[in-house]
């Protein structure tokens, strides 16, 4: 016959095993899983008027630390505006139940021809896709949405 102490230890051991295996998520992403080269379309809105898809952009996504992603655009043009090359730093927050990162922030982005402008950032990323929305304030009054897929 079992004693109360034996039953308690058995229950405790079972609880530990359940917690050990339920707390591990082998499919959880790290920001480093999102790093890489991406290619995708850019849609634009200028002064409230949609311009549609304006072209294809190549980006490089890196993670200088575990708290942000850096998205580098090369030679981007929107209508008569040549934005050139620029880098957007995004804060990241992992959404475990959906296996993705939410991107956010209001960084100052330095554009080659327009200088430093405030940009509102939102979007999401996972290991194979990045969707980034940029709201660039005056003097450009431009919205960009970039949907890129990891290059193989």
C-alpha cells in the first residue's frame, strides 16, 4: 500500500514532466530566423492617392540584436520621387501562438535625397516572408507596403 509521501512524490514527478514538455516550443522563431535576402513587390500611396504596385524591391534583413530587425532597401523609386537606398529599424515582438513577429516603431529614417524623416512602421515577419508598412510623413506624405519573400 502506498503512503501519502509516495503518492505526493509521484504526483510531483508527473507534474514536473508535464511542465517540462509543455513549456518547450521547438518551432519558436528567433529574430535570427528572419534574417536573409528577400525580394518582393512594393505598393505605394502618394498624398492619399493609391499608385498600386510600383515595382520589385530587393531587401536584406538583419538583426543587430534580439530586439529589432533592420530592413535595407536599395534604389527605390516612387513616381517622381527617388528615395534611393535606406534602412528601416523595426522593433519586434514575438506572437508565439501564430509563429510570427509583429513589427513596429517610429524610427527616424535617413533618405539619401530627403534627409532624416519620421516613419511609422508596422507589419509582420516569419522565416519566409516579411510584410512591412511604412508611413512616411511630410514632405513626402507617402505610404509604402512591401511584401517580400526569402530568396532561395
